[in-house]
């Protein structure tokens, strides 16, 4: 019997060829559908990541100004993060300079000194515009004073050049609920502070002379150097005093110019005489469950530097 004019062998070969063609077409369709599914899934993940800020803000191509919103307490961890991002900007030719927006109430003296020194060295490579938007107090002002001119919102709080070491005594509460301190230490001054008792006069004198006063003097000298003025001329504005930025008595002392953010950006554009994009270079905060996590550290061995502010 012949089929379609072919012999049996020819008929078998035709059918096998057709089946192979169908299998190949089917495989191509399945492969295409798989690739489309992968692409769609990746696109969905990218969309969700962008929606929740996991990828950060999109960075425009072309001439840019790096924006740093220093809106946290001054800690070594945050300062290291800022320096890391600024180092990336230094190497990127598309970034012409940095707009540093200060919004910090202060914090660690050592971290303040680290960033203050870094900013003064950084301007050898790229310009920095310093703008105090809401507050530059204590360590925040320590850092902001590193750059001149220091521009501020008229209602911003500046100053608070001083040092404090907070201490709380929960001895009575501990007695009530039956908690005792029973640590071991060697050396008379190894542990001059304890949550379970008040600071003695001897300990108070020791901490004042060995820690607070030297740190305070370093603070004053650093700001005086940053502001290019004699230390004695700065003293009337120290002692922990705070000021509203447009106070006449501090013009040219603690603050140089009064402005608002959009005018500061406008002035940068005018000075550069080109179209630039302002890009926030600080990484986005964690999102979802971890965004609002609470980190609680309880240590009987006082961490003096993080406690000073």
C-alpha cells in the first residue's frame, strides 16, 4: 500500500521528519515561553524593588551634584558610611561637587573629628557647599564648621559647643526589684561610672579632668581652626550655648550666610553655568520589617566616646 504516492519506507521517513519538525517547533515554543516567564519575573522583581526603594533612586546620566543629607546623630558607623559614599563621588568625573546638608544634633567627638578632618582634605579635590537646614549642634556643628562659607536656614539651630556625659542612677529601682551589681575589675579608675550608684565627688573630678575638659578644649580649638579665628574670640559662643542661625551676634562667627535650600541649589547651578542634577548619594534605609527595628544595647562597661556629645 502506498500513502501520498510514496512507498512504505518513504512514508515512514516523511512521518518521522514531520514529527521531528513538530518536536523542534514545540521545543522552541516552550523555550520562548520559559524565557518570557523569566523576563517577566525579573521585571516584576525589579518593579517591586524600585517601588520599595531597594534599588535607591535612579541616577541620571550627565553632570551631577552629590547630595548628602546628614540627618542622624554623629556616630562612627554613620560617618564611615558618609565617607565611603564621598570616596565614590571623588572618583566619578560626572560629579562636579558635593552639597552637604547638615541636620544633626551631635554625637561622638571622635567621629566628629574624623569627618571634619576628612571634609577639609576633600575640598582639595572637589568643592563642598555646606548648608545647615535644621540643626547643627555639638558634633553636628563641629563637622559643619569645617567648610566655609557656612550657609544656614535662618531658623536653624547652631552651636552647642560643649561636652556632656549623660549618667543615670537606677540604684533605688534595682534595690526594689532585687538586682545587684556584681562585676569584677582591677584598677581604681577602671569603672568610674555605674548605673547602680551616683557618681562620687572623686569620680566626678577624675572624669572632668581626664575626659570632659580635654575633649571640650579640643572641640573649641577645632572649631576655632575651622572658622579661622582665635580661640579666645570663639569663647563667648561656647559653654554649650545654642543660637538661631540668623542671630546678628554670630554672623561671621558661627554662620556666614543665611539662605534656603532651593536658593543654595540655584546658586550652585549659576556658579557652574551648566545644567546639573542633584543626586542623593546616601543609601536608602532598610525597608519592610527591618525598617523600624529597635536596636537596644545594655552594657555596664560604659562606652565613653559614644556617650559624650
